């Protein structure tokens, strides 16, 4: 019985890593996307913020689906955190971090 629990640890770590990528990575990705999109949209700031937030919900949903659709947890982490960190860097370039 103890052998079955120990052999299942890699599977549980895989799920935990994908959940971390989906939750934290998706949140960072969608939040950064919303800030950058709001700054770049050529419309009233109020309307740009609303549109950027609605689009960010779609980005978050796609990130969660992607985290569980790829073949490995490593691909999920890289595929979500690399664009998220790139967008997070862009936040400061477009002036959204001030």
C-alpha cells in the first residue's frame, strides 16, 4: 500500500505544477495583458480599461486550458510564464507600472 502512494508522487507533482502554471501564471499573464492592452488601445481610458479587462478573462481561460493541454508540466510552465514575464516587463515600458 505504501508503494502505491509513493509511486503516485510524480503524478501529483505534475498536477501541482500545472495548477501553479494555470493559477499564478495565468493571473500574471492576464493581468499584465490587461495593463499593456489598456495603455495601447486608442480609446477613452475608461473604455480601454473595460475592453482590456474583458479580453484578459479570455487570456486567463486560454492559459488554464493550455496548462492542462500540453504534454508536460515543463511546457506548461515555460509556455505561460515566459510570455507573462515579457508582458510584465512591457507594463513598465508603457507606463502602467507607475
